[in-house]
């Protein structure tokens, strides 16, 4: 057992089936204080009799047995004398024992234990602090009949070397420590079983130096903790899952396996049952399971001459986790398995059981190989470069660049996930016989070419030069020695890219019209350069364009803009210049021009211009007429002024004449008056006469 003389407090930790509770402290002669620690278990407390070694509180090793397994991940670990050790993060098998890595580990010393406990820790929401210690709890909630642990932690026992402990409810013992602890240890566990009836109980916890619990002198220390016992939740079936160990599975979930009649199964399935909380179901409560097979295959091995089996059933209350094996029968085709739990279908699995290769289809991605012994293509799968021939199933990476995609199928059309056995060249001085690198597509990821497709590269001969030619033939040899060949592929050799030209498919485009840009390249010999060389170092336009490419990889010396991401002409009419810097050692720059013209807009603009010209002519004519009218108005003004002057003169003459007439009339009037007077006088004289 471990000793820690520098530690001045021993703790009493309660590790129960369901929670933490703060322990009130009643000091006694044996201890200055002790309490129930918050690191308690809520369920699944199991005592392991295997020897456990703690390595600086980071790992524990249980020699032999199965006490530590992956099922313990996430659970806590407690030892009888040291209490809580930590939470299990990982479990591995190494060196003949099972090793678990712990987090939140305590204490910080190496120890060899004779036994240890595992269980599920309680949540901190169940902690009720009393002020005795930040880690203390005064109450604990457990389910009926739960198996838990009280871990005593407190000060050293004066004048004593050993300590025992027990827990009682109303005088009835519900648990006792299973070892005699050294007094200076920091923890001492009390395994206990909760009452079978729900309710709230006061638990008396005692420690004794002599183990007699006399209560006299310094022998016995006593304190209490509240134990809340709740009715156990109903163990109700919730759901089931069906998983498989198969690695040959495409994105649709279809499984691929050999149809060969072997003693070993082709595919293993696991049916797992869970309760409503997602916890693994107990075998004693397991529901009935049935498996129905249609199509090819068998649920039992047929390698030893037994007949195929298409149905299996397991009674309820047997296994909550059941393994189902699918075997090949030598017949290729499709197998469909239907899994039912408690009479309800929970999963349907499809297995393509492939037979012997019957056909091979070679799809060349590239046909122009690089000169001087270089590899055509570059395989990258699962994030790593593939540099040798392999039939490993893997997901192609974004930079994967095969030279050939090769598909093998059996006689019924099922994909067979293999790589070609051989590649033979008609001229080994040009293309070297043999596959340089390969892997088999597992059908997953963004860059998959489809499940079972073989990605392959080849290489040129060291002396191969631009313009050299060779035919290559891929073949697959079956287990019986039959060779399946694909038609020969004509290959050429090219050098590095030295010149690029860019052309447009039209000279004039409507605004926003889709365009096709064509890039062509040659090597130093004027031949097509080796495939997959980028033609573009930089490409810009004098006006804004949509989807102008930043790269185009040549195949056979040419490549057009992408049909999936077409280039569009600018939306503005007028001349446009494309400025290309070719991706060669010289980085040569040159320009290509085209025009953007909108016929309807241009016609409207011309009509507007004509109308404007006519309007200008009309305005000019109106101006001339206005000028003539102004001149006529001036002449009229002059004539009017002359007429006014004449009128003024005439008026003056008339006025003068009037004045003269008035004068003459006055004189005449005077003469008449005089004459009248004279006549009157004459008349008087005549009358008198």
C-alpha cells in the first residue's frame, strides 16, 4: 500500500451508484476531520480483483483478465486505499495486460493495488457544498439496490497504524471497507448496497482504529450523510443498430465482398440492442432477433459442403449483442439481408458478392507520357502519396491524378476491387512495362471515381524522347490462370511545355455571352507536351469577365475552358483584351482581343443618332427662318419710323393750316359782322326815307 507522510489530511470519499453529497463533519479523536468526496460513482460499480499498477497517475495496468475494456472508457477508477484515481480515456492491450489512460488523475504517486473499482461518476449538479471542503458533499442520490462506494478522506489517526470503516442505516450495516488501511493514506472505500425501498435515509459512517467500533477513546469517529434512494428507472427497450466490420463499402452503403466458398465469413454484422436512454441492453432482457437472406450467399459456411442458410433466429432473453456472418457460396450476385428485432425490421444491408474477373475496361486519363523516365500521373490517397503498386482500398485525395482508371467486373457485372496483374509495353525503350503505382478506389470522398476503380500510373523509359510512341496493354490473371486483357492503348512521349497559344471561338460576342477559350501548347520539338501541364501562369482581361480560368491542364497538347464553369464575355460593349502569361520557363506574355457588341442596343443608338442629326437640321432651318424674320422685323421697324415721321410732319401741316383757317374765319366773321352792321344802317336809312 502507498504512504504519503507529507499529506496531512485523509479523505473519506463516497462513491455511490448515483451521485455526490456533502458530508457533515463531527470531529472525533481518531480524525481531526473527514468528509465525502464529490468524485462518486452513479452506476455500474464493479470490483476488479486483478492486480492494478498506477504509473504516476496517468496510466493503470490490469494484468490479465478482462476487467478493463473499451466498455470502461468514460468511467472512473477507484482504489480501496487511495480513492478516486481518474477517468478512463483510452484502453489498449499491451505487454500481456490491459492499459488504461486516465484524465483528472489523483493521487500523484505510483502504487500497486490488490484490487480496484470501476464505475460511472456522478455529475457535479448533484454536489451540495457544506463549507467543510470544496470537494465535499452532504447528500447522495442513488437508485434502489444500487451498488456504490463511500470513500473516507480525513486527517491522520493519532497513535494508530490501521483503520477500518463501515456504513449503517438505523443500526443495520449496508457496507464496510474491504481492506485495513494504513492510517496515513488519503482514502478508504466503503462498498455499500442501497436499500430496496425508495426514501430518504440517514447513513452513519464510522471509522475504527481497532476495527471493533467501541466508541471509546480515540478508536471510533462517526459522522452522517443523507442518502436519497429513488425507484430504479424502467429498463425499456429503445432501439437496435446493425454495424459491419467490412471496409469495402461505397457511399450508398453497399458492401462488396468475395463470393468464394470459404470457411471464413465474407462479411460480419453485429446487431446491438439499447434501452430508451441509449444504454446497451442487458442480455437477460434482450429481444428476439431474426435475419432473412435473399439472393446469393449463406448465413452459415458452405465451404465444407453444407447447404446454404437463408434464415436465422435467436430467442428473446439470450443475447443483446448478436454477431451475424455472411458466407460466400461460390456464386456471384447480390445478397440482401433483413434484420428484425422484436418483430420489427431495423436494417437492410446489401452486399455485392463478386466472383472472378471476367471483363476489364481501361479508361485513359492521359496518353502523352513525360520523357526521360518520368512517371505519368501522381497518385494520392488517404492524404498520402502512393508510390508503388498496391490493391489497398482508399479514398482518393484532392490532388490525386491517375493516368488510367481501370474497372474490373465479374460475369454478372459486379465490380471486382482489384488492380491489373500486368501492363505490357510494345516498346520498353519508350514506355516501361509494369505498373508504377496503383490503389483501389473505396468509393468515398469528393474525388472518388467509383468503388472498385483501380487508379494506375506508368512511366517512360530513361531514354524516351518527345515524339516516341508505344502501345501498352493491361491484363488480369485469375486464380485459375485465365488472363483477361483490355484493348491496347496508344501512347506517345512529350517534353516540357515551351509555348502556349490562346484563341477565342468567336471574334464578337453579345454582352454576357458564353465563350470558349482554347489553350494549345507544344514542347521544344513542336510536339504535344506531356499531359497534365498547366498552360496558364496568369490570365487577366481589360474588362470584368466571369469565370476567367486561373489554370488549364493540357491533355494531348490542348484544353478548352470548362463546360462546367463556362467563361462569360463582359456585360459592357466594346473591345476587350485578354492578357496571357504562359506557364513556361520564358513566361512569355501576349494579348488576344475580341469585341463585345449588343446589336439591339447599337441599332437603338444609331436610330437615336439619326434622330438627333435630323433634329439638329430642323433646328438649323428654324434658326435661319428666325434670322430672316428678324431682318424683316428690322425693315418694318425702319418703315414704321419713317411713316411716323411723315405722320408727324402732316400733323404739323394740318395744325398750321387749321390755325390759318381759324385766323381767316375770324377775319371773315369780322368782315361779315361789319357788313351786317353796314346793311343794317342802310336799311334804317331806307326805311326812314
